[in-house]
C-alpha cells in the first residue's frame, strides 16, 4: 500500500 | 528501518563522502561528470522539499540535510573552486534528453497530482538516470581512476540494497511504492555493466580501463 503519510525513505 | 535500508543509506553517504574527499584531497575533479553532480543536486532539492512540510525522524532530517549540503558542495568544488581541472570536453552528455522526458513522465505518472508529489516523482525518475553522464564520460575516455570506481560502486550498491529493503517492507509491512520500485530497478540495472567491471578488474587490483 502506498504510504499516504508521505515518503519516509531517503 | 531494516538492515538493508540502513546499509543502503550508509552506502549512499559513503559514495557522497568518497567523491567529496577525492576532489578535495587531489585538488582536482578530473574524470568526474559535473553534469551528473548537478542532476543529483536537483534530485535532492526536488525530493527533500518535504523537509519544510513534514517531520519523520531526526535520522531522516539529518541525512536529508547532509545529502543536500554535500551535493551542493560537490557542485561548488567542480564548477567554482577546481573549475580549472574540470574536463568539460569529455562531459558532453546532453542532459536535456534526460530532464525533459523525466519531467513529462513525472507529470503523467505519479501518486497524487500535486506540486510537491510531482517534484518527488520527478526526483525519483531523475535519480534513476542521473549517473548516465558519468558513465558516458567513462565510456568516452575509456578509463576511470580507482577512487572514482569506489564512488560508483557505493552509489550503485545503495539502490541495490534499497531493492532488498522494498522486498522486506512488502513482506513484513505490506508496504510498496511502485514508482520507487520500478525506478530503483532501472537505476540498479544501469550499474550492472559497471558492477561486472568493478568485480573483474578493480577488485583484482587493476585500473578500470575499457578496450579501445
């Protein structure tokens, strides 16, 4: 599932 | 955070530091594509604009700041401080052939049609091909300094380790981001030829030189 809270990777 | 992501990030950091130190210690950016470094500075700038809008962790924020800072420092060293050593004649890749299609693709295929999200997508697509001017330069001159190959190896390993990270996250967190995964695969594939040369030549103590 695409993370709707934003991108947590670099 | 899993071990693949952490080692991927550290590999990325190592690549950036190796390049900066190589240029700083040798007082020269010979053999380095300034165009690739400008593209990486654009990649980090477009992707990390979320520094201003969302906080994820101290680790996340500090790495982003370090990556951006180092990217601009590298561009400064190449185009200002050690400009005399920059080999512009061999750095002849036409970057508009990358930036324009990648920009179009980011507008067409993204998760959400919003400015920040399109810029994030643009940065992901652009990163996957940003190393091409550097690889093109090496294929043109036919050789690379060993320290430059260490830089490229660390940079290639970073996205390869991220692929394992995404497999991990899919199994253990049910998380997947198709845009990042496809772009990451493309990015890793671009390094395969180089990985082969690195293992068969550089690791055996030979300089990386291509047959004429």
